[in-house]
């Protein structure tokens, strides 16, 4: 499990220590610390204009992020 966002992130040193995979656009202090809430889970979302459906495989490194739909994941892995 990890986090992919087209927004900014903060506390990246702590995130590295906790070994949470995180891909983000830039490092910046958030405006409302403690005000983030989970809106929903296991629903389609859009990240950077790309539709990501539940069960999709998200792979990321320092160069970018790619989403592979669940029904194509085995073929792509092969």
C-alpha cells in the first residue's frame, strides 16, 4: 500500500523513515494540518487526469507513475 497524489506532501523525512511508498508533485507545508479526511474508499478516482479504478495496479518511481487496470496486470507483468 502507498500514496500517489498530484498534490504536495510534507514530512517527507518521516515518510521515508516509515517506508511508506509516496509519489507526489512537490514538497510543501500543507495549509490545514490535521484537516484531511478520507472521503471514500474503493471507488474510482482521477489522479493527474488518469482514471484509477479499485484493484488497479499503480507503479511509481522517481521518473513517474503508471496505472495498469486490474484486468491487464498479469499480461503487463509477463
